[in-house]
DNA sequence: GCGGTTGGGTAAATTATTTACATGGGCCGA
DNA sequence: TCGGCCCATGTAAATAATTTACCCAACCGC
C-alpha cells in the first residue's frame, strides 16, 4: 500500500481490485463488485453515487480504494477510465482494413481503410528511414548554395512542398515540374549544389535524367523513393527510403505520397533545426507576412 | 457541440481543444496549450494546479473547459485519461513526442515526433470526419459538370492533388493557385458546379472570397478546414473537418497538410467507387499512359 | 455481562468545483 | 483627450466533493 505515487504507474486496476477482494469487508466488497461489474460506469460516478448504489456510505468507499492501494479517489477514477479505454480500443480493431477497397465498402469503411493505410505508411517509413542518410541529406541541403527539386505527378507535389518549406526558412531552392527546365537548372549546379528527386518507383526516366545531369555537374544528389535499388536509387548519392503501402486503389498513390511527405518533413525540420534561431525567426516573418490576408 | 451527454461519447478531446483554440481568449489558450503539451499530466491535475501552472485563475480554467464543450471538470479529466491511454497503447509512444521540436533533439527524435504527430493527425481526422457530409461531397463532385478547387500555400498543393486525382478518373476539375483566376472560374459555375476550398485556419480571405463567388453563382460549396466555425466553414454548404496536430514547428503546417490529404483521398476514393468500373478502367489507362516514360 | 475488537456510519473538516460579481485596460466615438 | 463601453480576467463567495475524526452497535471470548 506504500506505492502511493499517484497510482498512475499501477498495472491494471481491475486485477488489483479482484485480488484484494477476499480481504475486503462486506460493505467494501459491495463497492468492489459494483466497480468490477461496470468499470467505465464507475469511473463516472462520485463517491456518493457509488456509496448509494452499493447501499453503503462514502466512508466505506474511501476505505475500499485505500485498501486497493490508491491514495485518492480521483486516482482510482482515472485508472478506471484509462483501463476501460484501453480495452474498448482492443476490441475495436476494424475488420478488413488490410484489404483493398471494393464496391461493397461503405464510406465509413473507406475512411478506415485509408486512415489505416496511411498511418501504416508513416509508421513503416519512420522505421525504415536511415537516420545517417537523413543526416547526410540535411547537411548537404543546409550548406547548399542552391537546391533543385524534381518529381513528376504526385512526386512533383511533394517536391513543391519541400521547396515551399525550404524557401520559408530562407534557403534558395527550386521545384521544377517541367523536365526540360529541371534539366537546365540541374546542369548549372556545381559542387555547392544539391538535387533532390522524388519518385515512388524510382523508374521515371525524366527523374533519373534529372539526377544524372545534376551528378554530372558535380552536385550532391538525393533520392526519395520506395525502391532504393531502382535506377534512381542507384544513381543518387543519398537515398532516403519510403515504405509506403500501396494497396488500396493502387494508382491513387496515396500511401506513397504520404510517406514521401513525411520524409520531406523530416528533412525540413532537420535543416531548420541546424540553424534554429534563424529558422524560427524566418518562420515568424513568413507567418506574419500572410497574416494581412487573413480575417479576424 | 451538441453532444454534451456527460462527455463519454465525445470523440477525441484533444481534437476538440485544438479546434477551439482560435476562439479561446489568451488566458484560456494558455490552459489549452498546457493540456495539449502533456494531456496525461493534465489529467492528473486539479483545476487549481492547472490555473497555477498556466499563470492564470481557476475561473479561466472553467471557462476553458466549458468552451471546449464539457459541463464539468471531471468529464474533461476522464476523457483526457481515456484518450492518452488509447494513444499510448496505439503506438507505445516514446517519451516527449508531444513536445515541440527543440534544439536538443536528435534526428531520431525528430523522426519520431513527426511520425507520431502525423499519424495522430490522420487518426484524429478519421474519427472526426463526418461520413454524411463526406457522402454529400462525394455526391456533389460525382454529379458535377465542373469542379473548381482553390487553396493557398500548403492548401494549394492539396488542391492540386485532388485535381490530379479527379482528372485521372475522367472528371473535369481545375485547381487554381492564382486568386483572380480562381474567382473568375468560380463566377462561371452554375448549379451543376462544385467549388472546393482548402484552408487549415479557414480565415484566408482569398479562399473565403472564392467560395462566396462560387456560392453566388449557384454552385455547391465544399470546405476542407480544421475550423468548422471559421468564416470559410460558415460559408460552405458542406464542411469536411480535419483534426490536425500542429505542435511541432508550427508554421511547417505538417499535420494540417497530411490531414487535408487524407480527407482528399477519402473524397477521391468515394467518388471513384461510385462509378467503380469506369474509374478502374480510367485509372488503368492513365497508368498505362505514363509507362512509356518509365524504365524497365 | 463485560472489555475489547471489528465493521460500519454520521457528521465535521478540508479541499475542490462552480458561480456571481468586480476590476481594469483598451478601443471608439465625440 | 475624454468618457463610456466592452472584453478579458480575476477575487471571493457558494456549493459540492473528498477525506478525516469520531462514534455506535454487534459480536466474541471469557
């Protein structure tokens, strides 16, 4: 009973109550049984409620939770709430989220499946992402004079996102959507430049050509791709791997785009952190700049 | 917010707090931020504790939780406990992921924090997303003659993403980045048209103007925003709410963009599913079309 | 039947919460 | 620049919850 400490470390209230049961006196036991019968309801009752429903007094309720090991009633209450929340979650895993989306899915199913898929894409990518490589990429971009970014289709949007972000902390970067313009810019890079290519498959010719041009010009090349051993991956100096789940509606490219965004965010925050004060001040300025276009 | 009912049915406290944030007064917001910074700790604090730590008074704490939609403090407390229990189970969360990113974080920490933040943004959004509203939006877009999409900054990228997706299944849609062009196109909409606006805050003037123009022209208007009670939300016929976590590096807009993407994906898949065969065949064609630009 | 022990409760003390009301600072019109 | 008004916030009183102090009754062994 000496483990006061607020009770938050306690494992499983219900188990403790159950094991204390034999040592409880009748009126305390009545309370215990009430709690065990419906813990989530109990969590929402006051001491007085509990006492009344158990046909006893508030004092007995107090004695009950002290014997179970709590120093205060709200500690018990919170633990009860936590534990029931945990259990309801465990029973709540929506069936079939792994499957692809089909005609019989309700909109609710679709939302669940997409949420699951995208969540997993992020989690997997976080796991797969090589922090050393990320550090190299951060270093390269931070010290770069100019960063050219290229991707087509969905990858292009991710590239634009990175460009917007880098720009906002005062770095010079360009995101190209036209392959010719991208090639031209890449050709003008030098040893102080960086080229970033975004492609899920890593097989898009234009994207590979872009990195090749940048490499030929002497720049550091970075690839964001799901397939490190693709043409793109083999070309790049630094490969940042995504781990997207591309199940539902394959061509929607939902998981891959989310995973790429996540990598780009890490890249951005890593770069911003290296010059923290300058970045924060730049972000403040850029934020303030758009405030005039906002309503109250 | 009509779901008082003691709070036990409430979806995701943190989401509610976050979306109420802009409408809170400074001292209330201090409390809100304290809670968001460490919800599980907040669950164990009394009103007085919270007031003291927030440098304000108990009254402000009361006003805070009333605005967020709770009728009593213990309701909030319990929900906080439930939710943090759920989250810590969902992805046995490394310590400190709630905090903002700071100079002492390693790259590994950064990756963890971003992954957690984005994962939760998706999960929260999935929970908060109103399926009926989504169905209405899907219906409107599916039967629309033309869909105009507008957003600025990060919202613009999300809009482009939606445009690309709709286009790929053969629907006529445009994503505008220039506000004048957007207004012009919106003005030409009619009852068969749909306008989609993407804005986290819902307060960007250009975006609101765009929806107003579309509405005046007779089109169905859809808003994707974190703040349903913003100017944008009040303007739109259909509001699709996101529930982004905007903690780390606030202006990075990472959580909001991910959440918006997720909503857009649901919209897209919903629309695609309504005409499943046509969509799948269109997707095959568009996929095949870009194969020629790919390497073996 | 009498001291002591055990179970249980009443009511008072303490602490937490909610509500009512007061204050002060900023903004707008004159 | 002044006065009034409103908004944000706080102080303090009222209420409701909790915890503690203390009391009573039943039972048990002698």
